[in-house]
């Protein structure tokens, strides 16, 4: 097959996953929350079980007026949603669905994925600073503090599994994965998943939004399609964090009977349901609780897991 055709197939595949998976998870969140919290609204848009709720939301955002505050930095204000969304598209390039089903196989895929996901917070900071609103600025500063707190346990937990596999390649990590890692690397998996939720600012870690305190934080001045892009970035973040957790800790495409890509997608959607359940089941943390969980909870556990992995690797090598 010509190289240009292979490139076109990869680009189309990544774009399709990027556009489709977050929308499916958004639709699923509407339905799950409707059932768990008795929300009847999402059940009316569409004759069967409110199937057209996603379409209704899209029409609503398109119809809303685009407003840029008079005091805003207009160029930065308009660019912020794109900066928030684009990193998640770039991460999907290196996430393997199957043994040979990956857009770009990088030897440093894990390092690349962690570096790129960290860029997404810049979109939030840009929107907060450029909005010219004190509510937005406070939300952005909260987000910056949250990033500093939870980036460290996220990296330490991923370093543990990379050390266990002996590679930074995401495909290599899945290849080296063994079922008993579900026990051995379980603390690192929990730390990674919780820190990932904080990285994408999902409840109960949504302090940068905190509707009752900050109106809607860094999103206060956004309307219409730009607001929708920030929401799409949130759901894309769920896809990316779930996919990385699956690849690093749950064996990726490994599973019986079904094809490898099917198992990867099933595991991703399973973790996405956990993310939605956590939003419904747990109240928002206070700022002091959020920081305490990171520095006094997740970081020591991640360091302990990293030390244990190093000792086990040394014992096996000797």
C-alpha cells in the first residue's frame, strides 16, 4: 500500500476516533446521570429514550450568540478553546488499539503522551487570563495549583509501570503486561486514574469551575461554540485518561475471543462509566482537601509503588 494512502487512513482514523468517542461518552453521561439522579430532561429529546439529546445540545450551542467581553484579549480569548482541545487529538496518535493498530508507534510514546496532555491546561489558563473577569482568573489560578499538585503523582505512577515493562513505548508496555500486574501495579493504577481525573478537572476535582463560588470559573465569559469546544475538550480528556489507564495498567488490547481493538474500546468505555459514576456519587472537594489528597495521599503511595517496582526489578535482574 502506498505510503500516502497509509498516512491518509491513519489521519482519518484518528480524527474519527477524536470526533466520535467524546460525543458518545457525552451522550452516555447524559443518560447515566438521568437515571442515577432522576433527571427527566435528557429523556425527552427524541422518541426513544431521548436519543437526540446530543443533537439538541449541538443545535443549542450553534444558536447561541458569540460574545467576547470588552475587556478581553480577543486573540487569546478566541484561541484558548483550540489550545485546550488539540492536545487530546495529538495523544490519540500514539494510543494503540491493537498489536498493529496505532497511528504512530513511538519508542517514547508514554513520555510524549504525558508531555502533550500537560499542554491542555494552557488553554484553561489562556481563557482565564484573557477573559478580563476576576471569576475566570480565580478559576484559572485554582487550575494551575491543581495541575502542579496532581502532575507529580501522575508521572510517578506511570513511571512505575514503565519501569516494570522496561520501556516507554505504549505498545511495548501492553506487550510486556501480565495479568498479575493487576495486583502488583494496582496502587499505581489507582493513583494514575485519580490524578488523571484531577488533571482534566472532572468532579470531584472541578474546583476551577465551582459554579456556586466562581459562577463557572474560567468558562464564565464563554458562550456558543467556544464554550462547546471546552466541553468537548473535557470529554476528550475522559477518553485520553481512560485510554492511557487501559494501556498502562489493564492490558490494552489483551482479552479472550474478541479482536484486540474491541477489547481496548470496551475497557475505555468501562472506565468512562466509572468517571461518570464518580461525578454523580462524590461531592466536590474543598481546596485544602484537594491539595492534601495529592501531597499527603497520592504522592507517598506513588513513591512507595515506584520503590517497590525498583526492588522487584533489581531482584529479578540479580
